[in-house]
C-alpha cells in the first residue's frame, strides 16, 4: 500500500484572514463609544462655558449701564443702587442716537427687504433650471461669498463718489444689497431645492405660468427660508460698521454703530462717561438680541431645512 504524498508547498506565502471574535468586536465598539462620549462631554463643557461667558458679559453690560463712571471705576463688579435711566438719556441725546436709530431702522429694513425680494426669484430660477448659464451664475454667486468687504471698500467708495452717492443712505442701501446678494441667493437656492416639485408640476398642468407658480405656490411653502434670510440680513445690516463708517460723513446720516464710535471719540476729549458708553452698547445690541430670542427657533429651522439637498 503506497502512501499518498502531501501536496507540494508553494513558495508564495499564504495569507490567513483572521476574523475577530464577537467578544473582541464588542470590546472595540465599547472603547470607541467611550472615546466618543468623552469627546462629546468635553465639547459640551466647552460649549456651555462659552454660552455662560457670553451671557455673563451681556448681563454685566446691562448692569453697568445703570451706574455712573465713578462707581464703575471704583467697583467694576458692583451692582447699581437704582435703575435710573440717565445714562440712556445721555447716550440718546449727547450721542445723537435718536437720529442714528431712525437711520439704522430705515436702512436695515429697506436693504434687507430688497435683498430678499431680488434674491428669491433668482434663487428659484437657479434651483429649477439647470444649464450652462445657471451653473455659471451659481458659481458666480458662490465666488462672491469669498470676497471680504475690506477688499472692496476703496473701489466702492470711488464708484459711488463718481455718481454722487457717498454720504448717502441710498448709496449705503445699494452697497448693502449688492454685498448681501451672494449669501442670500446661495441660502435660498439650497432651500428651494429642498421643496417638493409635485405641487409645481400640478400647477403647470393646470396652465399656471412660471411666475404664478412661484408667487402662489413656492413662496408660501418657502416662508420659513424667506424669513430666515430676512432676519439674517437684518442682523447683519444692523451691526455693519466698516462700510457705513467709510461711506457716511455727515453726523445726521450716521447709523447706530457709527454713532457709537463717534460717541466714544467724544468721550476721549470730554472725559470718559463709561455709564453712557455701556448704555449706548445696550441700545445697539439689545434690539437684535430681542429679535433673535423671538425668532431664534424659526431661524434655526430655516437654516437646517435647506441642507437636505
């Protein structure tokens, strides 16, 4: 009886696939889960620390607005003895915040409304029509997001000076609209793409024109995104300082941020009035904070709805 010889061993090294056991896989998953939980805990701690710091700063600013300069310098962390609004009266009259508030309200509302009114049809068209022209226009608006305002300040000033629109609220409105268009179109384009097409197709079958479909169907469905874009522009235009400081020279045309800077400069020569300065900060900051607290949830929903597509 002949023995069967074993098969020849190849010179090539054979690789064996080692499959981890279920127990080891569970241990690995538990370790990864612990690492993620630790990182998440650290992130939450840092986030809440940042929130508490900002809230504490806001509360401290409001408290100091009811104290005089001598009390603030003597005890920066003290509490006011009364709620006398004399600092707000000083900022409102000496700093001419009354005129500046009216200018800011008019400029902010008009520029924000016109920005959204112009961006909404453009974004709707770009979201529904795909060809070389619309792709190029979309890329053009996206590129506009990467241009900082500091780069275009001097060209804007020279261009507006040629048409006599410097030191003019009309010129400032036009600049705000032009600067805000890229972001608004980009935001609304993403939002319109997330809306269902079935209702628009049904309206087209009924003979509704493209403008009728946009006005009667798409805009009511997109009211969350429209409101989000409008509120974001209101906050941005209300707080904008660089362009207004560059384009406006007359005191009666100052917006609130520029009036606050002018008020600080007045304190440099006449003696620092820290209570009035804090009151001026409250006048500038608190209205936008109130709007955000009122519409914060809608604003967050509008920003996240357009991320689906």
